C-alpha cells in the first residue's frame, strides 16, 4: 500500500500513532456518508476520541468492482489501525458488504458494522414493520447481503430492494442541485411508496443527509437509519462516560478535502471543522487505473 502525505507535517502523523488506545473510534467511508455515523455517535458519547477517514478521492464506492473496493476498504481499515484506534465503526454500507463482521474481527479490535446493527435493532422493536424496503447503492443491492441477513432474522417479512446509483454522486457534489436531487429521489422512492413499502432502510450512509427530500414524498414514512443503529449499539457496549468528561479528540482525514467534506464534517460535529481536517491519501487507485487500465 502506497501512502502520500501532503499538507500534514510528518510529526503530526507520528503523534497520531501514539493516541491513547482508550475508547478511540475509527470510522471510514468513501467520503461524507460516514459523517452520519460520527454525528450519531457524538450525540451519544461526545467524550469519545474519533479518527475519521473519508476516501473522497475515489468516491463513490458503490459503483466500483468488488475486488477493487475490497482492497480500498482494507487500506482504510489499516490506516485507522495505524492511528491507534481500538474500536472500528464501518461508515460505508458497500464496504460493510465486502468486509463482514468475521473479517473485521481479524484485526483484533472491537468492530461494529451497519448491517448487523440494523438487524439487531429491528429485533428488539416492540412493533415490527409489515414490510421493508432497502434503498442503497448498486453494489449493496447486487450483493443481496441486506436481504439475506434480514430474511434470516425475519423469514416472513416482505422485502423490496431499490438501487439508487444517482444519489451518492449528487450528495458528494455539494453544493448540490435541488432539482436534480429531488428528481432522483422521486425516481427511486415513488415506486416503493406506490407498492406500499413505506418502511425504508437507508442502506447507504449518505442518504440521511437528504432525509427532507424523502419526507417530501411521504411525511409518514418510517426511515430506518443504520448509522443510528450502529451508534446505539456501540455506545451501549461501553462503560458510562466519566462524570464531567471533556469532549474527545477529533482527527478528520480525507484523501481529497473539498467543500462537501468540510460542510458535512461541520454538520456532524456542530462547529467549524477546518482545524480538524488533514489530507492523507491511502488509496491512489485512480492513478494506478489510468496507468494500467486495471483496477
């Protein structure tokens, strides 16, 4: 794995390797979607230290070949391990599909993924949904991973899947076109609602950022956010925060910091994010593909 460091002094990287291995959470995603996991987690445990990596250079993940994406996911996980995290939170559903809980366990630290967290959350609800739609990237839908896990847990539950390949590029292109985004949401969600599927799993972490466009179509729909399910499960696994605990440290890395990355980082942490953002490229696949013609 090749690594490039541009605007971050080498001393900063070395110091980050020495972070305390005490409730330091690593979150990774193709770009800004994983910030929904960060936001949900900090709402519950602001005292946690967090290292976030968004591979914005190579986004979107959901349209890539599985072997290429799997290698990118492994690189992101290893980068976070190198930063001293002791808890891993998968912020990308497409990566979650390729790196199931069994592979994550091989890294020797506590790991929390979106799919199993969502299934576990549904199991403890007093009122089970009568049906469930899965809105996700093409890679996630093609894998049928959510469908298998949900069917194992709820054999009689009617399921419907909808790939939404336009949504992640539109979100990542912030500031986005209101018209294009609203039109795309209507294209994917209206058929689900027409068939009576108004319980929707947002099986891509980017989709929470466009919740208002979804609710325009049906204010009464039930949206199930795996980011919230993961954050709830992770927080419940930890001992209570010490009384008077200070906010934890934040380290936000991006392979291509841009306006979208900064905007959604600020949405997640509730304050200006520029001082926390560093450029760190761990997946230079685009350059490799241009030179070789292969992933």
